[in-house]
């Protein structure tokens, strides 16, 4: 499963967005995710994917594809589930 697939399922599971409705190039706002909800998503990603998403990503990353690309470039964190 790709990072993009994992993120798609995470948004579906945590925020109730139907998988078929998720366009990886659409802005988060199109899923009714405001900046606070996107910040919550970043914390979920930290835990689920064992990475540390930079805080500024909340303001600079606007689509799921951008987020997946960012995550794919991050080293794994020391966090262990």
C-alpha cells in the first residue's frame, strides 16, 4: 500500500470522507477539513505512519498528494507503537 493509499484510508476512517470522493489533488478544504482538523490529521499521521510531520506542513501542504510526497521524504521517527 502506498503512502497516498494509507492517507486516503486515514482520512476516510478518521473524518468519514468516502474513499471514492477523495481526490489526491483537491485541497483539504474540499473535504471540510479546516486548519485545526488538518493539524489533527498530522498528529494521526505521526502515530500511524511513524514519522514526524513538520509543524509548518499544516500551513504549506494543501493536498493529499503533496502530503504523501512530503511523508515519503521523511525519515522514520524513533516512535514505536
